[in-house]
C-alpha cells in the first residue's frame, strides 16, 4: 500500500469537496469527521461512474461543495476489465440473489455514503473472523495525526488486502476504509449493521 500517494489522492478529493486537505477536513467533531471520511471513501468507489457537480449551497450532511451524479456515458466508456470495476464488483458479488446486473447495481447506488456502507457490509464478516485483523485493530492510538498512526493503519491495511483481494491496487479506498475502521468503527465494527443512513450507523457503533 502506498500510504503517501493515498493521502495525496484523499487530499485532492477533500480539497474539491471541502476546500482543504483531508487532515483539515477531519478536524471537526467525531461524528462529522466519520461522515466525511465515509463520504470521501465512497466517492473514490463511485468516481469512475459519476461526474462532480458544484452546488450553490452544500446539500450533504458533511457540507460538501459538490454532488456526484451517476453518468451512464462514463460506464459505457469503461472496458469490462477496467480496474475501476474491481471494488464495485467485489461489493456486488458479496451479496447473493441481487437479481440485477453489475451495471444496474452501480447505477442504483446513488449516494456516496451508501457506497461506503455497502463496502463496510461486504467486508465485515470476512474481516471479523480473522484473528490477525483483531490484533491489528487493537493498537491503541488516540490521534490519527501522531507519528505512529501511519504504521498502525498500514498494518491494518496489509491484513485486509489478503482477506479482501479485490481492494488490492485501490490504495485510497483502502486507506479510507482502514482509517475509518481504526478510529471510528473499532469499538463496534464487528457488531454494527450497515444498511441504515450513516447517522444511524454511527449511533449503532
């Protein structure tokens, strides 16, 4: 995992959404920070299939400056083997009996945070059965800006990739997921349910 490059990608995205880098965007109360990190990670999944639209006034709970509108023309332009499909396909295939195509599934996941919730839901059971994941999650760090955080979160990410191989090569998504689980989900990630709005999910953690 290229941690530095992941942060560059998240910084660039956060700047477009909130007018500052990801660290600054998360220097808010814990609930809003969790929502912002979830949304940024969800955008990374949705980005290949959507286009950003600047809004006159922030409409999301996170006070973002943009919305991401699903764009069928971008889907049509992607080759079936394009790496952009890997994470949506992994999420899609983790759910049985959808009764729709992958393309239909991608088109139906309209909200950025819903993409993130779908990601959490698809990896939860796999990760929580693994003792290495539990050990990596139990590292105690209070502030994600302190020196030890990079190694701690990278350690968690390195445990996740062999268990969820379709995240390999998608380092910004992996970084966002690992940070979220490490800081906002570690107390209840293995017990939470992720089929509700983010505010409800945060409450259940």
